[in-house]
C-alpha cells in the first residue's frame, strides 16, 4: 500500500503596507521567493500549497499536516499570530526567515520547529523527520547553500500570470549574499558575508522557460563581482529583455560593464547611496561609497541611459537636522528617477543593533515598527526621535511634490522616456500617493505646477 501524501502549506504573511493598492502587486516580487524556493526542494511525497496573504485571505481551517511560515522583522508579529492560530487547530508549525534566524528562541515560543539560516538543504530533512514523528526543535543550516544544482523557484499553481510586465517585473536571483560588512545590513550577516552564484546557463534557461519581458534581479548586489556580472550581461543580450536590479554606485567605475548592462536590457538600477554625509558612511562601514564622487558617478550611469532610484537612510550618529535640507538640495541637483528614504533601523543580529542596545539607545522593540520610514525605534545622537520622523516625512513630501516629479520626468525626456515616466509617476508608491490628488483637484498642468511650487516655498523643515 502506497504511503499517503502529507500536505504542506507554505505561507508568506501580509503587512500593513500590502493593503495599499499600489503596493500590493509589488509584494509578489520579492516576498514570495523564499516559499517558492522551499516549494522547489520539497520531496515529491509531499503535496504543497502556497499562500501569499498579500493577495488572499488565510484559511486557518485548511486541511494540511504541516505549515511553514516565513517573515521579515516588520511583519513577524503577524507571522507569530498566524502560527498561534494554526497551533490552536493542532497543526504542526515551522518558522524560518531573516528575523527568525536572528532570534530563533523568540520564534520557538510560537512554532514547533525553527529553521535557522537558509532552508534549502535542511527542509527536506525536516519533512522526513516530521513523517517519522521525530521533528527537532531547531534545524541549523551550518554551511552556505550551493546554488549550482538548486531547482528553479516554483511559479506554477501560484498567482504569477501577471509577472513579467513593467509594473510587476519577474523576479530572478543570480546570486545570494554580499561580502561587505555594512553594520546596518541584516542580509549580509545572515549570509555570513559570503556570495554564491548560480550558473549563468541556468539563469538564461530560467528566463527562456518563463519568457518574461521585464525582469528584476533580486540579488543584494548584482555587480559585486565584475567578472560574473560581465559574463551574465553578455549572456542576456540575445534574450531581448528589459531588466532592473540593485547594485552599488561603484558600477560607475567600470564603463565597459555599464555599456554591457545597457546593451543587455538594463533600464533602471536601485543604488544604495545611503547618505550624502561621508562621516556617516564611514561610521557604518560603507566608506567605499565616496560622496565626493556621487555626482560624477550618477552622470556616468545616466550617460548610458540607465535610470537610477537612490536609496537613502537618516539617523546615523553623524547626521544632524541639516541632513534633510542638504539631501533635498543634492537630489534636486542630480538626475535620478526617484529616491526612497528610510530611517536607520537596527535589525536584530546586526552590529548596529548590538551597538545601540549596549548603549541603551533602542527605545522600541515592537517589531511592527521596524518597517523603513514609519517609526524611529532608537535614540539618534544629534536629534530627537520625533525630529527624525518629522524630518524624513518633510523630505519625502518635498521630493514627491508634483513640480519636482515633472522636473524629473523632463530630465529623462531623452532616454527611455515612457519607461522612466511610468516608473516616476505611476510605479513608485510615494509619488503615486502624493501626486494623484493634485490631478483630481486641478485642471491645468500650469496650475498644478505653480501650486506645487507655492506649497514647496511655504513648507519649512519642522
């Protein structure tokens, strides 16, 4: 008699931001990669269902034997509540992910078993132990996962029919990890500063199989290895795709790589400038970013007709209230599509977390507040938490005022105009949120622009 198939449910929990319409589909890109990758390595004698709570309501009475739940710091409390609901119904619950790996004993209060580190290798062993009623409380991934023979993340039986267009680019992973030691970054410490690469022929094979028009490489830093990136871009050229990715500003030091990126279909790069204060960068071990070279580097990237979304943080120990006005001035002077802002967040397991905790400077351990841009959870050195929150909000509103949006569109009129206009005006949540009301209330572009400038002139830094 053949053994029955055990039923597995893999869940990605929602968060408050995913309730916003413009953010909802974006959650599909990166937040589900972990559960899709785990699905791919699940033994065939298990029947798997995926649920992304950003899109569908969780049915806690679903007929399953074991539930796997992932989550990030800002939505881990939602994940814990989900675990409690399943345990009330006598389901076996396993938890994993960045936050859980940083605080496994916290997670164990809510789960039967906790996976610490990457789950690709330990997951099949965990399921076999479950079948034999020998489930362990903790499973540790002691060595970095070799990406060479990993199967493609599953997309079948999931809501991926919309992926591959400009609004929801298809997610592809070419590498995992980052060798840098930025003290605020949870990812690099999760991967122990090691980088692993997928075989380029496998990346090409996945793209050919899925046939997306637009791709987002979700790597932590796609260009950290010049030779790998160069070989990858050459292999992408015949595929006739458009792609975007995260990378370092140091890509500007390699003109040949920039040209290959453009020729292979790159239309936008998300670049972690982090700060325009060099002392702040030095203090968090990201001194390889040179503020004095930012403008020249941005110009070089723009010369290749590649758009830039800059990622910036506030609240470093060398930041004063002046940082907000200085940053706005800098952003007005350079040619970028958009900037995304975050207050410094001391994620558990990072050196920054330990530093602030040792100094009794963490004032909020409510993980719901550890989402970029919402709350200040520590005591800044040169301003109050309230001043940091208000300063960032001021900068966000200023940067997204309609006249600045139009100016950025105008600056990009000669390269990828339709794509860049879409990215600036429609696809970036904060721009969408602040700009659309102006169109509802105002009639002419001229009126719209003039009123926006008037608001800008009246609103001083709080």
